[in-house]
């Protein structure tokens, strides 16, 4: 009931509507789908939520890569559940994007045509099983830092999707940390595998918060609209401060010679990621960009006949005579 | 190429016996049976519910945000509908 977007009206012509919108934002209340909203607010949200949804969907690939080669049934069950969650997160976020008046089909098309982005982290390969743990610990850890404040974002459907996602992400981070702890208690070779994995993922994880504030021209507007609640650099600092003691417990070294506690600031100082590399990956030239999109395109196109068959089945006259669906145990309906 | 989309369903889940079904989100499905199946997979992976309703979004009649004021204003000035409207001495028991 929340999915019909209002036709767009230019805000200059609608000062009263703009005033209502501004008042809602000012009192830290939520905007809901059928409320009037400025064009820029809608566009920013579509871009951000779609990018977030695409990240969840593409994010299934690096880890899905290891499902058939999980070292035990326990690890396989965990990894399957985790990858299934990523799919679910993508679906919550696609639904939220659709409340802004974009269709699911358009979103999928924009992803596979490269017209919308996803997080650059998923363009790095997963070379060992330790990467499954490192992704849980660092990549999902960074995602949680980003996502917890978004539970209070000004757009209702986005905030509600984030609340569901954050509840589930905590399992993701813990299973990763536990996996790495298990390996660190293993052989020298396993410990080396963990360290090598952390060395590869640390800097890309820091890049997940986006460019430094000085190079992030949209941040101020997004914060004024209550879409973002913290700047990129604030969140990156929070993540570093959180990760250092965790790395100590694990017994791994974070690969940053400039990383040290700064008593005066009450935070860790740390080095800058290679922002040129970041731009290269964002622009499509990371190690796995082509492969990720090709895989997503193939899955979509290979699934076309299934979607067509389901539509044909739903439209067949026989459906009318079918008994009420009983896939899920339903109780009384009132 | 854009293929025709499956209809949108809104999903309502009863968290446990004794509670109302609450709106949890939406999804696309070709028909009601698939909508229920998908709702189970997308919205109840961790025992979030004991019962699911799915409703075609097109079948929901909703009030418009534009008429919010006229629609809800009549409730605004009837403060005598609230118990706090009635001053009662503090020492009256069980009130």
C-alpha cells in the first residue's frame, strides 16, 4: 500500500508542500512514500538505496564462491544461511526503492547495464576460505558501522529495511570472527592464511565508507535531509577504533604502519587507503567487476523462462479452481 | 528489454499467538501461493512469525496523505474522549 509514488511537482511551484517537508525533517520525523518530497531527495534516495540493494545482491557472489568447498557441513550450513540473508537484504532494499517509483525490472536492468553502482568491496576476489571469515569480520563489520545510523534515516521504508538488516548482520559478523578465531587456534599455515587475508581486505574495507569528507560533495546535502546521519570520515574512524582491539584478540596485525592510539584525540590515527585504486574499482576496473556483472546478467537471463512459466501458470484458468494456498500454516484470518 | 512485472504483494506477519498481523514489507510474486512461499523465505527466516497474510498491493484502499488533516481533524478537538480530561482527586482508589 506504500508503493505508489506521487507525480513530481517542482518545489518552486509548491512552497507549501516544501514547507511541510522541511518541517517533518526539522522535527526529525520520517517521510513516507506518498508524501510530497523534493526531486533531489527522491533521486538521492533512489541512487543510495538501489546501490545498497545491488551491493547485497552482488555480495552473494564472493562468498557463494566457497559454498561447495566449505571445510565442514557446519561451515557450509552457516555460509548458505549467510548468503541467503544477503539475498533477503537485497529484496528488502529493492522493495524500499520501489516505493520511490522505480520498478524492480528497471533496477535490475540498471545494475546489469552498469548504470547504477554497488559497493566496490565486492569487486575483490575471495582467494581462500579465510576470506569468508575476514569478510564477515571486516566487511560486515564496516557495513554495520554504516548501517546502524541508517536505521534513523529520514525516509521511513529505508529505515525499516535497515532495522531488519542490522538485526541479521550481527550474525554475519560474529560467524566471521569465530571462523577466524578457529583458524588462529589451528596450524601455522592457517594463521598465515588469516593474516594474508586480513592484509588484502583491510584497505578495501576502509574504502567502504566512501571518499574522504573533503571529496564527498553530496554528504552535506544528504545530512541536511537526514538521509545520512554521519560523515564518511566519522564512520571510518569509528570502524578503525572498533577493529583494533578485535584484531588484538584475534592475534592478527592490521597492515597499516601509521596505525597508533592518539591519546589527545581519544582515537586511533591511521593511514589513508589508496584512493586512486578506489576510483579505478568504482569506475569498473577492479579485479572482478566484469565477472560480477556478467554473472548477475547470466543469472537474470537464464531465469527468464522460469519467470515466464510462473506468469503463464498464474494466468491459467485452472488457478481459479485451486484450493487456497497452504504453503504456510495459516490460522484464522480475522 | 523490460518484461512485464509480477504483481506487488504486501506482507503481514503475526509474530506470535495473541498479537495482530503487522505489516513487514512487500515482495513480487506471480500468484498468491508464490507470494506466501516467498514471504516465508524473505520475512520469516528466524521464527519471526506463526502466520502470514499476503495481499495484492492493488487491492488495498489507502487514505491519501493530502487529506490527512480533514480526515483526522475531527479526532483532534475531542479531548473528552481521553481519561485524562476528567480531574479526580488523587485519593480516590482504583481509578
